[in-house]
């Protein structure tokens, strides 16, 4: 293909993006667009799968049958989200095995939030309320992303995430209205999960190498800092309404911008976790690799069954 042809395709591609048209897998796209989506979508899928680990550990320890069933359903939802996203990413020409290899080898990242431990039942409330709340803010914008399969997957995912956020807030609310010990447990969970939740939106805009291009291609509709501000403005009143305190002495309402000013995030901690040095990085990867290796016989059996079914169909057709 000549340079003139490539330039013409690039111009038409950019025009489609400007018109808010969806890009589909068989459409022509720049290689950087394809790789950018593979990186972000696979990272999103990995985050859903790894995110099952801290919550799955609490299913048998939930305080009632109702809580067990609800948490089990939530973890099941997250597994489904991962499958939607892996399937959508495969349309860009990468195999699922390749994505898993990238995750297990450390080449691919997942959300830094899941490298923190869930040490009390109140953490299940904080994760649902704060972590899923932050995810919804980020993911609602992705429903309008330019790549069709990603946008369509996000519509269903966001609907389910909204239930997860409500479930987490209800857990936190019940604890906050309970005994002094229970309220203290809820406050402790908020104290530990608040700052990692703010880190979920990624680095500051001036330190984010991918934001400008992602905004241009409408992969992202808002910057990291805009999304982070939206989360703070939404969450602070929720905490106040149930009598909990945001662990930020610098937090205050700014009348001029009609939003909250908040303290500086510990970016050293953020980058340490991203680079694999968080409290649970090694534990999470060990669990994922172990699950992959121990599940090899299931994949082999499924493939053998599929091959037998195909052979049976071929014989019947003769």
C-alpha cells in the first residue's frame, strides 16, 4: 500500500472518529489505535479477573446467607465482565492465550487497587462503594468509546457495576449504623481504601503518556484528573450522610469551582504498586498463575470434547 493510500485511509479514519462513528473490527484502523485498545481493553479484562480474588476470599466468611449469596453473585459478574472484555479484545487480532501470557509474565498491567489486602468484612463494603464507584465513573464514559465492541460490552458491564456499588454502600451503611465497633470497622476500611481508590484513575494528566492520544481517538472522554474530581465530588456527600469521615485533612468545598479541593496523592506509592511492589502484587499473580496451571486439564477436556463433537457432525454429514 502506497503512502498516499495510507494517508487517505488515516484521514477517513480520523473523520469517522470526529463524526462519532463506531470503528468495527474489520474496519481499517491505524496500528497504534489497535495496539492502544489491546493494551487498555486487556488491562480492563485482567482487572476484572484479578479483582475477583480479594472478594472471593470473603464469600465463605460473609456474616449471613444473604451476604454470601450477594457476594457470590458479584464475583460471578466480575468473571463475566472479564470474559466479555477478553472476547472484545480478541477481535483486534490477539489471542486469549497471548493476553494471559502477558498478564502472568508481568508485561500487562491490571488496576493497582487490587494489590491491597481485604482484611475485614468492612472491606467488602469499601470495595463495592469506593472501588466499584470509581470504576463506574470511568466506565460510563467508555460506553461512548470509539471502538464498537468495547462500547457495547461496557453497556452491560456498567449496569451490573451499579448494583455492585449499591451493595457495597449498603454494607458500609449497615456497619456505620451498627455498634461502635462496627462503625469503627467501616471507618477503618474507608481510611485504607480512600487513597488507593483515587489512584485508580491513573497518574495526573501531565504525567499520563496515553491520555492525549486516547482523548483524540475518543477512547477516553474525560481526563484522569476530571474523572478523579467527579469521584470525589460524588463520594464525599455519601460518606457524610452515613456519618463517616473522609481521611483527608485538606478536603474542603470550593465554592468557585463547585467542587471539593483535596489533598495530594502519594504518587510514590502509586508507582511502586504499578511496578509490582504493592502489598499483594506477588500474591495476586501467584494465585492467577496457579489457577491457570491447575485448570489446564479442564481446557484440555473441553477441547477434546469439542473435537469429538466436530468429528461426529462431519460423519453425520457424509
